[in-house]
């Protein structure tokens, strides 16, 4: 098979997904790697008849790769994950609405384009967790303990775009991260970014049945195949606080091979978005180099398009 991986600058040295690309190449598949965040793309030429069986996205939220993936999907091509599912979780405000209306345990969510508007949230809802709606990798997440504290941290959130605020879920300071790979669920625990002093060693842990059911429901609700869910074990039960498409899969046994097999299965089965009137075509290489040739181009430093 021939696959195209869209890998943005933030992940250009990460094992996930580059080790997956290496594994697929070792199995005899051709993998083209494009870096949309550091390239001039002839996008009108890139999205036309070509030879990729599927496109795979690994980007930060709001990164340019999602536009290219959506362009591929718009002409009926296969994407991993389904591009509509990615959009549904990349926007945390949208994800909260979809999740709550579909019965997932999601905190009450407020949204505001200006941090000053968050001052209108009732005092009874504090403490609050405030973060950008398009945030990723823990960017600009703040635990706001009181209205006075909001006045202190609010200016730090200027320029972060749409913000969401949710009542803080009391917990032990340990996050439960559950990964789904090809229908299998794996749970890990780690220190919460809101409680960095806990010193919890990241490790695989048993997955409670109640959490497993919720995580499986997340996949069904959002249409995700490869994903991660951040769960807090609050006083009233598990609460979903974040959903990630194509996460790191840290602590998942044999993660690289598992993810590589999942990508192949999805590419073969097809997860393309059908657009009325859109031609069923494959993508051209758009100048991307097969992974086996990346060393010749100075991978990590050279331009891969």
C-alpha cells in the first residue's frame, strides 16, 4: 500500500507516528511524509488524481495539516481517522456539546471568546478549569480557584482564541488516559498537569469496566478508530475531560506495530468521506519522498514539502 503521513513540526522528531512509518516501510509499504507546517504546498495540485491509499494526520490542534486532510476527504479519499471525527474532537467546545447530548459524562462547559466574560460564571461553579477550545499538549490550561484568581490569570489567556471553562472535578491528582487501538483498550495513569507535584509514575494500569464502557462509547459517538480519552475518577464516577485523535499511545504494549496494523486495516477498509459530486480519486505524491529515501533528503532538517 502507499500511505501519506501529514506530520507537523511539533511531532517531527516524535516516535509516534514516525516509528509507525518506519514499521510500515519495513513491511514493504510505501510511506510519504509531508510537513504541512514548514512547506509551500501547491494544494490545488496536491489534491487530485494520484496513488495514495490513505492519508494519516498527526498534528497539533489548529495546525495546517487538518485543512489538507479535509481537502483529501472532500474528494472522497480515505483518511485516518475519518476527518469529520477529527474535527469533532479538535474543537473542545464542540466535543463537549456532542458528548453531553449523546450521554457521555462531560462536565458543564462554558465558552467565551474573551476571558473577561468568564467572570459571569456563577461563583458556585468554582474552582474552574480554563483552556483554549483548540488547545493541545496541555497548552494554556489553568486551574482557576476563584473569581479573584481569574483576574490574575485571565490576561495570560489573551490571544488563545475561544476559551472553555468547566467546573473542576475533585480527584486524586492522577489522570487516567485510555487508548483505543483497533478496538482494544489500554489504560495508563499519570500525574495530572493541574497537580504536577504528585509525582505519579506513568504506567499501564487495569481498566475498570465502567471506564471501558465510556471509552468505547466515545469511539461510537465521535466515529474514531485510533484515539485517546482523558478520564477523571470523580466523586460521582468517571468524567471525560479530553479526547484526542491519534495520541501518543505511551505505555501501550507493542504500540508501534499495533498502530501500524490498525492504519493498514483502516486504509484497506476505507474511511473516506463521501461528498456529493466529488470524484473518487487518490492523491498525488505532492513532492513527498517515500520514507525509505528520507535519509537522502536530510529527514528532520530537509524539506519534505
